[in-house]
């Protein structure tokens, strides 16, 4: 039925799409004239047909419920609308007539529609795209692998926990520092090959001294001598500064510094203290004194010594000579000064005042030196500086410090500080000579300002050591000026490297051996075996040794009872066999051996044991300890040098500076406490290019340190040579000497107990 004129009708969207046969017919309702009717959409229930509404009041339009099966539709009015996947599309037929108003829903139906699931509610716009992708993937069926592909798939390999493979390490280039912690003069020394030989006549030595050197068998200068002589003698090669020398023991260092000093002082008529030579031990004092006396023979040079074994007052008279000099003006001033000091009780220069009282009233004491060259130990030198009146160092031109590493480490009475301060200080006014007094008067008056002070005189310092000290703090105490470093090395040795630790050089003619001695209980027997079979070995010594080894091997193959009987029988015949063993050794050999122990007590006890175990050695065996007097030590060293004493047992005190020619063997009975001590011990042999052997008895507890630090350490350089390991069977060492050794130990124990009691 067509609407009446003047009435209006709004368009409403169709309800859910239904099949044509199921869709119920819609009836158009007309409204009376002048009234408007608002369209009410049908309900969502598909079973209820749409009904027209007869109400005259307008109603709001509500969109139909979303149906997933309906296609999207467009607005017939030309207004674009949002496309929703759940809304149906509107066909292109003419706009349908508005549906009649539907009745109100029941209460229960409203509650049912309110309890709809969240999936039926329209989702927010920001989640629609994500939900659409999720629904698309969930509807896609999962692909199942085909049977043939499933069979051909390899089974997984089970692996254990293993570290991941790493790339090959990249080798880094060796670090080559371009800097040095040491100064240039110490890190870049003047190297001299130890095999270098130069005739003395080519070094500028005077003819008189050439005759003396030839008389003692010296025609060619050794390496250290060829390097030092041009640097110390006057000439264009002379070094205007101080010199440090590092050379192995027995390389001729003593001759290298004494010869230039003797040449410079040969024409002197009045003794003036010009050279001081400081050494650590009195044995070294005697050695340097012997060389100096040989060089100064036939000249007016006087050589003196200062050691602790001589009375102090006796040395004072030898070193300083006092005489009276006529000077009334100065004598009056000194007497007045002595009077004032006696009144106040504070006496200055007591020795000077005492000497003043012994002279005439118009005379003053004048002190002259009694020696030109002083060889001394550091402790006694400090005593003379502080206590000897007139002992002045104003004319010193040479200062030689031998074995500097030991002297700088021990610092006797701070000798270096006292000595350096005395050399730099001016002479006390009361002890000045005429030249010094004139210089001081001119300087005070301003007329002699151009004259240098007496303390500015040039002193040449020569520092020598087999193990050159590289501690700058200790070397700085010597206050070196423009120094140069001379290093003597063998041909097979690597050049000197400036490292933090000390480096030691051994002569190439030295051969080293190490003998394991077990726990050390039988160490005296090992020493005796070494003396009989290696040091004083005769032509048939090896035959005796092989025969004894064969006999012991045959006895060891028997049963235990027989072996015990044989050992008892061998012990019973120990006295007879000991005499036979001495027949296999030749004590008349020219070989000489120096045995080192760790203490004086060990040296005395070892000498007693060796003399008891081998009576033939008794007259050729002596012991040297620091407790020996200077006269006894000098006599002993002379006997050892001549060959009347062939076995010398000494402590470490004798290892420094002993220059005894033709020592063929050195034995370290007790292992040395340090690498420095080891070098100085074995340096007593293989001197001046002569061959020598060094033997060390090593116990089990000492083996690790010896092989790691001494035998294979980097700080001891021995060229291509190595320490040879020599093993002896304990049964060979103890053969026929077990009972004699036990008896000697018992006798020694009784002697020690009696001495202590």
C-alpha cells in the first residue's frame, strides 16, 4: 500500500540473509496523514518473522547482528560505510520497505543475550587485523610429512658436553722493548771477547815493567787487561771518567788496575797516599798485596795494608808519619786553642792536641803519608778515617773497589757513605798544608776565585766484579761520573743483556759435574770416593774400581743369607782393604783440590773424617777458616800454592778472591746458598785460560733447587756446556768402609762431646 501524501518513511537495512523459500513475506504498514513512523529493525532470532510496528512514535535504528556467512553490503544512499567481514552485502535491487515494529523481548531472552561469549561480541578495531590473521592460520590445516620424507629424515646425533671448537691461536710477535730501565752506559756496555790476547808491548807498557812481567811469565795481556790499560794510561784513549768492569773470576782484573797505578807513581820520591783499593776479605788483601809488590819492586812506591787482624795502633804508625814544622805564629794559635778547650772540657782534634804537646813551643805537627797505595778492607778503612789523626784523602787519584757486589750488599759501617763524604770534603783547617792554606786565603780575599777548590780534584773510580751489580741505588752511592761499562764475555756466550737480575759468566775451560748423594748421610764417603777415583786417580785406578764393582755384582746375585755374610766379611776386612785402596791412588799427583763447606765447624769435622778414613791424606790435608790468624792463613796459602798441601777444606770466607794458581778441582761439599756464592766458589779453578773441574754433591732435598736455579738457570751463562750428572752406586762408594766410617763418626762424636763439656 503506497504511503499517503505528506507522510515520510525511513530506510532500514534488511535482516539476516535467508533463503528465498524460508524468508517470510513482509507487509507494508501505512500511517495516517500527518504522522511519521520510525522504523524498528527485526530481532536477531531467525525463527521469528519480521513484524511491522504500528507505533506512531519514532524509534532509533539499530544495526543487525553480525553473521559470518553474509557478504559485505554497500549503502544505497551513496554514503561509504566500513566493510566488516561479518556483515552481509546489500543486493542491488530497490530499497526494501521498512519492516514492522517487533514486540519487546522477554526478560529471560535479554539475560541470555547478555551472557553471550566474548567471541560473539564485536572485537575492538585495533585487534581486528591480528584476530583475522589468527583465524586464517587456525583454519589452515597442518601439513603432514609424507611417509617417504619421514623415512629419509636423518636421526639426530646425540653429543656429549664438549668444549666448542676454537680457532687456531694467532702467534704474537716476540716483544722487543725499545726502552731500558737502566742508563745508557749500563745497558750498552763495551764488550770484549775473553779469548782476546794482546802483547803488553803493544799496549804502551814501559820497558821496565815489561821486564818484570816477562820475569813472572806474563807476555800477553788478557782480555780485561787489554781493555782497561788503554783507558787508564795517559794518552788519547784514556777515559776521563769512571769505569765499571764485569769479568769472570781469574781473568786478571787485579793486574789490570794495579799496572797503570804503578806506572803513574814510579817516579815519586815522597810517599803520598794516591790510591785506595777496597776488597771484602783479608785473603784478597794478601793476594792484591802480592801482585802490587811484584810490580813495584825496584821503585820507591810503598804499598800498605789495613786489615782487622793487625793491631790498630801498629797500622796507624805505618800509615801516618808525624814530624815537627817550625811555625811560631800558628803554634801560638794552636796552644791558645788547646788552652780554651781544656777549660771548657770540649776537646776537638784530640790527637792533634796531644801531638802538639810533644813538640817544641814554636813547632806544629805536620802529617805525611807512609804509603802510596793502600789495600784495605772497608771496616778498617772507616776506622782510620774517623780515628787516625793525619789520615787524609786530599791526594787520592784512584779509588778501586774490587768484588763490588759483596761490598755494596753488606755495607760495613756504611763505608761507602763515609768514604764518599770524606773524598768530597775539604781538609780541616788545622791539618791543611801550605798549598791548601794559600788557596783558601786567596779564595777568602777574592783574588783566587778562579782557583778550583781542593774537593774538585779528579778521582778515577774503578769498580770491578765477576757478578756486576745493576742496582742503581747501590751504584749511586759511589757517585760515579761519566762512567763506562766494560763487559768481558766468551765467544759462545750471548751479549750482555740488561735485565733486573744479576748475570754470571763462567770460564769456557771449566767443566761442571753434579753427584747425587741420596739423603746425605754417606756424603763423606762420596767425597773420599771422588778424591780417590777422580782427583788423585792413578793409571790402575779404573781397574781397581771395575774389579770392586764386579765383586759386588757377583755377591748381589747370591741369596740373602750369603749376601749378608759377604757384607759382614767385607766389613771385617775393611782395615786391610783401605790400605789397598790407597795404593790405587797417587798422592804425588800435581792436582790440588779446594773443598767448600757451609760453616767452620763443618770444615773441621770433615777434615777429621777424611784423615781417619784415608790416613794417607792426613799430611796433605789442611783446614782454613776465618778464625785463623793472618800469619797462619798466609803460611797455609803459600803451602797450598807450592803443592805441599793438596787438599784444602775451607768455608765460604775463602771463596772470594783467592787467586791460587793451578787449582785443578773445586768440590762443593755443601751446596752454596746462592748463585753468586756458587760462581765465586767454582771460580777458584779454570783461571787465566787453564782447565778445571767443579764437582757438587747434591742431596735429594737440594736437587730441585740446584738443577733449576744453578744448572739450568738463565742467570748463569756457560756457553754450550751443561752440568754433567754423574751417578755412583752406593755399594761401590761404601765398599769396605762402612765400619771404618761408623767408628770415625763415633770418635768424632766423643771429641765434640768432650769439647762441649
